[in-house]
C-alpha cells in the first residue's frame, strides 16, 4: 500500500525479517478474524478453539480426520499489551444455564494455540511438529478505516456528505445535516460547535447501523467503537462542505481537518502497522441475512463494504522475498454466518449470494495471487431441521428456541419455547436481489434469531461447515 508511507513500510519490512527468522525455529501462523458488528466473530473463535481443544469430529479437517493431531493446548499470547480473547468466559456464556450469546468484539484481542501434529510430508512423514496458531480478533469497523489513509479531509467530507444525501441514509442524517447547514465552516473555530457536530454525526452513524437499516460502510469506525479513546479530540470531528476551498488556519474546517489527520495518525496507522500488517491468513465473517432483513439498500451497501475491505488487505502468494520483506495475506475466506437460520436446501443459495456480494473483492485478491474461498457456515448450530406438512404441502423448516422478544407474524416469543419456523427460500439466482428497489419482488425476508442450543462444554459443539473453514485456513500448515 503506497499510502502507508516509506518509513512505515521500512518498519514493516524489518518486522517481517524478524518474524521470518523466528518461523524457522517455531512455525507460527497469524489468523485474523474480522467482520462487522453482529457477524459472529466471538462465537466463531470460541467454537474454533473449543473444537481444536476437544478434538471434535471434523471430517473435512484432514489433519484431525487422519488422526495426525497429537494434542492442542492454550499458551500465553505473545503480546502482553493486547487483551486476551476471553475464550473461557465466552464458552460459559454459550453453554451455561442461561445460554446467551456473548458480547461482541469492541477492541483487539488475541489467543494462542500450540498444535502438535505428525507430518505426512515427504521425508518428514511421521515426524512430530508444532504449529503455533495466533488468532487475532478485531472489529471490522476498524478495517473499513484503512482506506481513509489514502483520502484527504476534503475528499472524505465530499464522499460522506454525498452518501448522507441518498436513501436510506437521507432519512437518518437530517439532524446532523440541519446543524451543519447553520454553521460556516470558514468561521473561527469553536470547540462547542465542533463537539455538537461530532456528536450528531456519530448519532447518524449509529442510526445507520441499527438492524432495521443494517448499513455497513460507516467510517470512521472508532466513532461506533471508541474504546479507550472516547471523548478525545481525535474522535471529535465531522465532515464539512468545503466547496473546493482551502480553509483558513484558525477556522472550524481547519480544526476538523487537523483532527481528521490526527485520527489517521493516532488510530488508523498504528492499527495497520502493529496488528493488521502482521497477519498471514484472514477470515471475513458476513451477516448477509441481516442485510436481507433490512432490504436491497443494505445489501448493496454490504457489497460496497466488502469491496472496500479488500482494498485494505495485502493479498498475494508469499514467496521467499515477500515473506521476508512484506508479509502478505495468502488465504482469505469469506464466510456467510448463521446458515442454521436457513434449511439446508438454501445453504448453496446463501453461498451463491455471498459469492455475488464478494465477486469484485475475490477477483482482485485472486489476481494478486491469494487463494480465496466463500462458505456458508454456522460456528455454533442453534437449530435442527424438520419437515412440516401444512395443507398437504411439505415445508422444509428449522426448529429452535427464538430469543426473547423475537417475532414471527403476530407472535412474540418468550425465549423458552421451541418452535418450528419455515424460513423461506433464497432465490436460485442471487442477481435477482441486486436489480434495484423492487429487487425482492414482494419477498419480505425476516429471519428469526435463536438462542444457543443446549450444549456440554466438555463435548464437541454442533456446527455447520466449521471444519471446512478450518481446513482452508490452516490445513496446509499441518502437512
């Protein structure tokens, strides 16, 4: 990425050389797990770690299916300055008596596993080796910040204002745009005005993320997930209409521009250099069903967000030189989560929808030499399948316990009773969902959300295609 700067690229190269030398002694794979809010990152990592620790029956995960994994153990994470992924707490939430979904990702966390396995490769066949797997969990909203590094304040403002004037954002941005219209960006800077505009802009972004709208492209990401920086000047700015003019140094627009640049320098660049640029593999979790729930505009916005995600990656095949000088992400998996909210007859259609959403992104990554795949999965399966006969017609249904407050038709669920739900069928051709405001052609997709299933924390957890994801992401490093 040219926009990271020569100095940062030099630092990354030095770090890559050190990592390459370390890998000779102790092979390590850094797997990034990301996705926008409510896409299932926490559940995916918990199920992945639990499945490896309990030696779950994963027939597609070859090293395990062949009995070559001797043991898997948790180890202290390498970076003492990063929060540890709370695996034990999340597992207790999912499998405890209350069976609740754990809280989502709000900041970076890591967890380390050591996998002892028997090699089946050439002269090393039968030799025991160890792969250290570092799993890095980070919010997808932060990933969507990386393209800001290539944008000026004026360009970002223009794009943000243009988007805010188009539906469905237009109905959510009224208060912020009205306040903006009353302000002269070239007038003398005023902290009270700056804070008010930043607060209204943040409220607008949060409204766009509401599940009834479910939009995806909402940078700056820290406005939604501020973490320890909440209230700092670097998070106190908003777009302004500059009309191509250069703002005076003491103006409100100049103050906003300065803070925008500070945001890139203090927030975005450290995230890229210290965490994102160190990854070897990446899985991007996608809640396509939430976008379907919200309608065609949300689906189109998700497609745009996924294309932006790939602009942030360093995709490509790792050679001897690139492994030393600039580590690349050589495998990327896009995963449509919550496949258990559909009957298996629609799983292929969900994968086809994901393929359509990521088509541009996948072509770009494959052109660079990376291996890319798309899969529909459920990290923890909350439903089972059944067939219900209604008026002589056999309906492919799913059975589970809806979350309290979920509705279907005129019924509201209490979170205790199981129900059978006909989730409907996705169209055979996903292109039909991208043809404009009438794309759904009368279909009203509303997917009921379910509680986690009853499960024993000492035994393997039910899933859909989690083993396929694990095989793609790490299987080749266990040969």
